[in-house]
């Protein structure tokens, strides 16, 4: 799905502040290694990291979002490079990443897309690198309605007539995506209420985790 229309109508569609999961655990990231932000959007997480001395690569297929990030980078002289592609097609210039952010991406992936993301993260991440990942769970208040109205394409994955996708995870499933990784943080429950621009109030059941890949 494309967020171009949303990004065009709202300067900061997902807000201006970085994800709390990132800010709370950024001290675990080593600035000697680049960070990869998968689904960078308008750059709230990537720009925050770059302001703190990190070099960040961001995957973002939305042209509108890329332009916003590039403008902010040029004005502030930050080290953020935007790659205009989907993560399936991303070919990194870096030899590997000390951290990979997948924040807010899982809910809009198909089951196959989620599997590919997990495989690609394994390719991108350096030994002892960190993954920060978030997802919606089946406890989400919107889940029953979406399960009823949208077409089912996986155990808890759905698609509507416009091609929009929503995938939910079972409790604890977020950890099984990265089996063998050390769990540094794991939380599940209701996230904060929020809006996207002038849109309606949202309140999601969220799973989030910080995990460390095993060493070489």
C-alpha cells in the first residue's frame, strides 16, 4: 500500500517524535555502525538518530516521504541516505548494520512479506546487531471488524478491496520471528491513543521487542 496521499496531506502523518521503543533503547546501539530504518516514512526515527551522530540508511518507497526526508537532511547536514525502493529490492551499500528498525511495518505486510522481511534482516544485520520491531496483536480493538469485512489471506492477515493489508500477531509471536536472538526488551499491551493528522483517534494492541542477533 502507498502512503503518498497521506504524506502529501499531512506534514508528519505518524507524528514528529520518534518511537519510544527507539528512544528508550538507543543507548544499546553502537554509533560506529550504520543503522537501517525499514519503512522510514517521513523520517522521524532516522532523523532523530542522525541528530545523535548515527549514520542511517532508510528504505522508503514513497516519493513524497523521501522528498521530506531529503529536505530535512539537507537543511541540517545530517547523515541519512534514503533508498527509494521496497525492502524486498533493497541492495545495501554498507557491509552490514549495527541495528535494523522495523517499527510500524509488520501490520501492513502480507504473511509472505513478513517472512521475507525476517530473511532480509538476517542478511543485513551484523553479528550482535540489534533489531527493534513492533507489530499489532490479535487483541487490537479493530481486529474483529477487519476479520469480518476484509478477505482473509493468512491466519491473522487480511486484505481489503483497495489492496490495503493488515496483519496481526498472536501473543508472544513477535519473539518467534527471531528465534535464537537474545531478548533485551519485550512488551505487549495497549499502546497510546493517537491520531494521524486530522484523522480519527486510534488505539492499538501492540507487541514490541528489542533483540540482539547472536555473535559470529
